């Protein structure tokens, strides 16, 4: 037997071959693992609400955000088209005359990369060997946008049962350290801590505490730097449990520095391109962790559809959890 025959399979190639969902929901599918969120799951998650407490899961979109220019991303720019000052000074007109009955208004415009703060990655976001999810050519995504697998395909999805896995909470820590790879044992320990079972169609809410640390100590390399995150080797666990989506409080969900040599975000390749797994990034789980601890409940109803920005490779939601 040759040395090459004795060598274990390269993990990326192994996971691509073993966990691909290409064709699973039809050749034309663009929704990926969102297909696992059934109407029954949504119904039962809504019925499971106990107190009715609503907790926001999104970061503010403003100039105090985490971006420092990596990958050309910048924080949200907001400017006013119309203001209360305009109204008070009589500068607002309608068809060339002042508005009747002293009517006035304010309007705003924003400019921002769609992935500059809390967002979902669309399945047109990541490519591998010239292809994207469900064997579509990467080259079809042009400056005009993505004709398939854009964020708009989930405008009526990403609502259902959310499970908070509070990794630092389960270990009585404030946060996990940068570079810590979260393995299956840690995921299962966090589930046991919350007395929850991860089931098919779940939206997994993964708290590492990195967002909390950066708010206290400064953003530093939060956007694109080192971070705690999922180990590449958790992919079989996620697939076998039928997880529909993973949202994290970090920039990229997976651990950084990355585990595989000579790689950039290797977890994203089998997860996004082949599994069609929905990944949410830069979610805020701090208030939710406190609310879950107070209620003793780590299973919540989540509503987090992205904005239906046609052809976009990612888009922010207005995410909330209801306990």
C-alpha cells in the first residue's frame, strides 16, 4: 500500500462529498436548509411562547459599528433628506406650495454594505471551484446581482424554533477567547446547560461572548480578525441533526485563525456551498442570554427573515426572539 493510500482523506473534500445537499430539494432549489423549517415547526415554536417577552437580536446600524475597512466594508452611513428643522423653517413644499395644515415630515437615506453588521449570508455569497449552492455557476453572479440564491428567497422563512447555546454561560465565563474552536462536546454541554435538545429545523443561536468583550474593550479585529467560533469538524454534527441555520455573535461563525492549513473560512465551503446551510453573523445575544437565564428557558421563538434585497449576497434582518 502506498503512502497516499494510507493517508486519511482530506477533510474538506470528504465533507463536500458526504454532506452535499445539491439536488436534495430539487435542481431548482435556492433556499437550502431553510427547507427544513416546516409549518409544524413554526406553529409549535409560536405555541411554545411563555411570557411574550420580545428581545431584539440585531446590532445598531450606525457609525459606531464594527467595520474598519476589511473587505471594503464600512459602517452604515445615514443622512437626512428632510428634517424637523426644514419643517420649522418653512422649507418643505408640496407641489410648489407649503404643505396644508402645517404638515411636516422627516426622511432618511442609508448607504452601507449589506454585511456590515447583523446579517444573513445568502447562498450566492460563497463560491468553490467556480460553483455555488446547488451546482449553479459562480459566474452568473455579476454586477447586476445574483439571479438565483439571493437574500430575497428567504423573505418568508427564518421564522421558527431558536435554541440558544450559551457557550461562555455554560462554563461560567464572560466570553470565549479568540482562536477557541468550539467542538461537538462544547455544543452538547451548552445544550445540556440550557436543558434543550437540538432538533431538525432548528435555528441555532451561538453565543461566544465576543461581541460583549469588544463592546467593553473596543472593536479591534472583530470584523475579520481572530475569533472564537465553530470548529470545521462540527459540520457532521450540524448535518446529522438537521440544523436549518446557525447565527453567531462573531464576524464569521467559524473559528479564526482557521483550522485547516492554507485556508480562508474553510467551514463556509461545505456549509454554504454544498449543504446550503444558512449562516447569520454579528447577531447580538447578550440581552437574550440574560432573559433566558432569568426565565430558565433556552428554547425561543425566532423571527429573522432578511430584507428582500433582490439579487443580494447577504442582507440584514430585523431579528427578534420571543420567550
